[in-house]
C-alpha cells in the first residue's frame, strides 16, 4: 500500500470514531480534486492528503494548488492534511493547512506554519473532527 493510501485509511478510521464521514475520491478526470470529501456536521469539506517522508517539500501539484486556492478564496472549506514522518531532530507530526495556504505550501513546503499540528503517534482525531465541523 502506498504511503498516502495508508494515511487515507488512518484518517478515515480516526475521524469515523468521532462521527465524521469520509469518502476517498479516486479521480483521474479532474486532477485537482482533493483526495477526500469529508462530511462533518451539516456540510462538507474537501481535504488533500500528503505524506512527507524526507525533506520539507509537500509535493502539491499545480492543479491541486489551483483547486484549493480557488475554492478557499470563495469560502469553501478545503484543507491539506500532511503526515510528516519526522527526522532525528524533528518529531513525526500530522499538520493541517488551510486551502488558502496552498501556494505557499507548494513553494515553501513545511516551512509554512500550519493551522494546527499534532503528534503523529497518538493523533487526537477528535480535535481534527471539531475543526472540520466548525468549517462547514
């Protein structure tokens, strides 16, 4: 299983425990569409997932940046959730970015301050679920 697919399964399982519905989107037609449609509260949010195994580059592609930026600018809730594998000096973490940060995230990688950051081990999925509920 690819790292992003494993992360997606972990996210879906963690959020399901807190009443959040997650649908993974496999889309080869509209390449900018985020990985997940998240039903939190009365509405939906979109979430792009990325795994950073080494270095600081997040790897957002131009069409992903365009989608996130366009929709976030119109007030539609969209996020980038990054699983950072960590190094000897920086611990593994799960980082949440707002869609409005997509350009900076693509250019500067993990140097951009996240909206929220949690430890990778013992991730408090309830906190992410609450942020998603408040955004919809």
